């Protein structure tokens, strides 16, 4: 389990327990108010800071759940997938135009017109 | 044929035997009546929602292969489509066709100048091509044949056969299918989409289309060197990794059905090639099946239940796919499915028989008068075909062993999807999440 997975796991846990845990809310508040670097001051500050980080991840998890996607919309993989699809559709359209052009040329030949 | 009909009519044999006898007669009749009826039979062979299992699996033996028309007719058609002679369009156009079916025949030629296809690298000048050309007069003969089929099929209900089939609707579909097949641009588009879906798969190939040489009645594609599965000999199997290819072919099908939502529903050993560099090549994209996202997980559950021999689960998720089983039938249906699974899929020391299971399953549904939804029937038929195809590549393969990990993995992924976890979470947790999100 890497750091991201660990944070996500903790965020899930926090999401489940948050409403029943006023102590947790207080820790998040204290951690959010912490100046940068204070997390290393001592065990209590570390727990507060960690709680704030987990709370941030929790908010991201909520957005992800609300959008019904495993991955946030607009992510790199999401864009790459759409780009692939669109590139294919444009290429296929080019192919169909070539086919139509071939049919058009044949009709123009038959009618004696040279077309444009 | 008359004896067969009499036998069937007066119930001299058990229902399944009677249906088998009728199916054989139907196949022979299609062969005797000619190409349009062979196509009609082939269409029926992918519709287990309309016809009995025995008919469906008997009619799949029909081979659409007829003598070719003369090269002068084909040349006239190409000239009419492009306004130019084949020699102006291609190099080395061959007058002798390499294949001939009721709608079109295929000739070989070479690409005159390099061409940039929709997918993949540029095709070099001189690339070997397959030129598929619609036979002259096909449209007119379709009209005549459909009318003949209409007269022929209208007699069937009077004989007590096909009582549950809406023949007019089926003939309408038949006519639309044939008309669609006479516009080869449709096939080109489906082939390109299929190629796009498998673009990352190095073991699968789909011939690329040369659109600048493709019109309504002419389809130009890469020519694939290899062996049709129907022609694969032991010596050729030895030259490729046949087992890996068979497993991979089944995997590709699973991915199409369960992930992509589009699958080749007209698979047949004659529509598939194995190339000398150990790849599977797909041809002829006449019938395409589709699955909706909501159906895919239910399909995965049915497949998993089938390969693990879990009758309860198979019945439960078949319902989600539209199978209407009355409450009072449920126990009996489940017992029949469990028995069938034991007899066909879970035979100690023997390979699973998916085809036997499918025939038995569809027969059971017919016995209980349970209607088969169109997509469900197409899928069962396609799965059986995949088994046939995989065994044509590697006769010893057990298709259930391939399906098992794929279906299990997909179900696990679905179970762990955040949206599903949310949906399945207890109401109290969802309430907490709603409060938090406000």
C-alpha cells in the first residue's frame, strides 16, 4: 500500500466515523490552523496535522463519489481516452469522405463534368 | 422432408427429438431453396430468442458459398462504381476470385500507391488487397427472394411450427440485414470500430480498409495471409502457439462483451484466420451485438455462475437480464439448471461442454415457455460460438477455465467501485455522507 492508498483508506475511514466523532473534528480544525512545518513539533501536533490532511483527502473522495467516477473528471487518463476516441472518429470521417469523393468522381466522369 | 414433418406433427418422438428432426428438415430445405434461404437460415441461427435451440444449432451448419459470377460482371461493377477500370485503380487485379458467397465475391489485387489508413502505419504501394465486390443484380434478387420467403414462411404457423415467432417482423429484419450487407461501407465502418477497440492488442488483427477504393458495392481491405480456422491442420497448429491463441481469442470476446459493450456476434470458424506470426485475424462483421453498462455486470455474474456451477446465481442474474421466470416456476427452473450444470459443465475428469449446456438451457426455457430476450439469446449463441472457435484453434481447450478468471476479476472490480460501495452502504452511512456533503 503506497502513501496515496493509505491516505485514501484513512479518508474512507474518516468519512464513516466523522459525524460521531467530535474529537476528530476538533483535531481537524487544529490541524488546519497549524502553520506549515508545525506537524513535526510533537505527537499531538502530528495527529492534528495528519487529521487535517486526511480531511482534505476526504473532500476529494466525496467529489469523486458524487461524480460517480473512479477517477476525477478531467484527469490525464480521462483526457487521453477522449483524445483517442476523437482522433479515431476524425480519421474514420476522413475515410468516409474519401469513399464519397470516389463515388462523386465516378458520377462526374459519367456526366462529363470535371467537378471542382 | 414430408416424413420429418409428419413425425413432428403427430408427436411420435419426445419434444427434443421432434424439434431436432424438424431442425434437420429446415436446414435441408434452406439448402435446397438456394442462397437467399441459406442467408435466412443463417440469420435464424443467431436468434435463439425466436427459434428453438435445436433449430438454431442445426442452421449454423449452413455455408454461404456459391459459384462465382464471371470476371466481366465484376469488372463492370468496379467500372460503374469508380468510373475507371480495375487496372487504373489497382495493380495486378486477379480475375479468379478467392471466395464467393451469395452477396459478394472477393478478388485479389495490389495497392497502386501508398495509402494512409484510419488506424496504424501507412500501407505501402504493392500491399496485397482483398477486393470484395457485390454480385450484379443482388438487390433485385433480394426483393424476389424475400417475397418467396414470405410465402414460404406464412405456411409455417398453419403446420403448428414457429407459433411464437412474429414472421413478418423476422422477415423485415431479414430484408434489412440483406440490404445492409449490400452496402459494403457498413461493413467497413464496423471493421474499423472493431479494430479501434482492439488497437492495443498485438495478438489480434483486423484488415485495414482502403477507403479511397471503397464504395457502396466495392470494399477494399488488406489481404490477410493465413489459415481459416476451418482449414487449420495439426501441422499448422504446431507452427503457432495454438493454446495461447485459443485462450486469447476467448479473452478478446470477454473484453468485447463485458468491457467495451460491442461484440462480433457473427463469429464462425470460417470468419477467422490464424496468421503465420501467431495472431488472430477477424473478418466479416455482419452482425454486431451490444451490451449496456447495466447489463455487463449481470452478464459477468451469469457467466461466473455458469462456470462455477452456481444455479441460484445464474437464475438470479438471468432475471436481471430480462428473463421472466414466474415465482411458481422458480424452484423447478433452478433444479433443471443445477442438473444441467452437473451433466455438462461439472463432469469429473472431463472438459466442460458449454454448447451442450446452452442447448439444454434454451430447451429448458422452451419447455417452461419462458421467452428469451433478444440480447440474452444472442449472447448465449455467441458464447457457444466462442467455444467452437477456441476449440478449432486448440481442440483441448476448456472455455470455462478462460472465462472464470475474467468474470471473477470483473465482478471484483465492480464490487469495489466507489459508486457501488456508496449504493450498497447502509442507510445510516449514506445519511452521514449526505450531511457531510451539504
